[in-house]
C-alpha cells in the first residue's frame, strides 16, 4: 500500500510562485508531483511549468471513422438482408447510404469528442491534493503531492521560499 501526502503553499504574486516552483523542481520533484493552482487565467508556462501535451485531436478522428464504418455496415447490411430489386437498379444504392454514413460520421465524432474532453481533463479526479479557498480570492497555490518520505523535504523547500501560508492536505492511499 503506497500512501501519498499533499502540501500547499500560498503566494500573493506570480514571481514568488515561479521562484517556489523553480525551488521545488531543483529539489528533485518531478512534474507530476507538483501543480499550480490559481483563480486567474494565466497563459501556459507563466510560472515556468511544462506545457501540457494533449491528444484531443485524435478522438474526433477515431469517432468519425467508427461512425462512418457503423453507418456503412448498417445501410449495406440492411439492403443486403432485405434485397428489394426495383426496375433493374442495384441493390446497394449509394445516395441514400451516404446520408446515413454522413450522420454516423458526425455522431461518432461528437460522442468521441465529449469522451476525449472528459479523459483529457482527467475527470473524475479522485484525489485532488491540498487546497485552500484563498486560491479563488487571488492567491496562487503551489501544491506538492508526493510520498510520505518526501513530503517533509517538500515542506522544507516551500518554507524557504517564504509563502504567505503553508499547510498540509489530505492523505491518499493507493492499493
């Protein structure tokens, strides 16, 4: 059983939060162990953190391909299962099939995009780590979530950066 602890340091300005982030990074913590929390929308990388990489563009493409294939299977399968020959015309009629395949493509793309947004947003997030309501009042929070052995080292590093407040968060147990 692995146990994780979390600590949050609150800062009033961007520069001190960026300096604290640099100190945490220099202390040997990896990018998945710390997070900047702010109520103000700052551009990516404003604090010196790594720019997140996402694969959201893949989901609509995969959904569109799945929807197209399902539309093709439904229309072709129906026409072949119940053949209706009218005046020597072919059994598989492309114009009506194209409407259903188009709609399947759009539906698959939309459904997979919603699923992709949920996955890329890391929802649901079971363990949030330490949090303080003053983040919504303009403070900038730096949360470090790591193992119990390294949490005291994180607290020491954050204390040296002189935050406005420093407090521990909850405990998470991974089985």
